[in-house]
C-alpha cells in the first residue's frame, strides 16, 4: 500500500472537497492562492486551464515535503454567457446582475483540471464543459436568492447543488462540473498518471 500515491487537493473549496469525498477519494487539502487575473486575448477555456495548472504547480513544493509520492489536483471554474466570463460576485448588486443575465438563457460552465504527479512533475490537464439553462426568474426570486447569501463565493453567482437547483430547467454534461469539479475527468487524468482503484479504499 505504500506505493499508492496520495491525492492532494490544491483548493480551499469545500464543494470540491465534498465531491471528492462523495466519490470515495481519500485526500489531503493544501489551499493555495494564485493571481486569477485574465491575460490579454485569453479565451475562458484557456484561462480556466492556466489557473488550474497554476494552482497545482503552486502546491507542488509543499506537497513534496509531506507527500513525496502523490498526485496534486488543481481546478478552476468559470461561468460563460455570450463569450463573457462571470466570476464570483463582488456585491449583492453584482450577484443580482449576474442572475438577471442568466435568467431564461443557456450558459456554459467550464472547469479546467490539472493533475501533477510527484516525483517527476508529470502533468495531465483538460477542460470540461457543461451547458446549463435557467428558467425565467422574477425580480422577487432574484432578490430572495441574493438575500440568502448563497450566491457569494460561487462562479456565476449561484450554487446548483443548493437553492439555485430550482432555477435549472436543463443541464447537458457533467453535473459535478457545475458544482466545481468534474469527477469523471479527474478520475481519467489520475488513471493516466498511474492511479489505481485500490487508492480509493486507502485509509478506509
């Protein structure tokens, strides 16, 4: 069992941790901070992939000290409408603005995922895309949702796993991607780096 790599999540997102836990992964959490400013002429997909890899790379030196045989997982999620990326709302007014824009329309949720294997610093990365359609929302519904506090710290200003689930009329693609981490893609990248099923039961 000592040759099984440990999984290190380079994120402070409780939603990503919950998704990994629900899928049976045993992992360590190593939060990192990176500059999330977009680069000139960068597409949303390029941005999410770059930031996911930046997070995993930032965690690598520290992870190597306590988990020298490990896979480091970084992820970044963005909500895209009409080519415009919606990040986390900066205020209640900003959250309401995002929800009004999403109301009655389909948008895209992108998550860049990067896994680094140490030792060796071998990387695997990819972007998952999911289409989400919202019902037409009234001003009262938007105001009540913003007042709940749920939109904050969420890309696009909503949590599909929470109260906003009532707004969603259609989803095409990975549900866990919309929550913040496409588990099937994570699993595929881990397996490319030598992960095996037995790692899921380690420590259980």
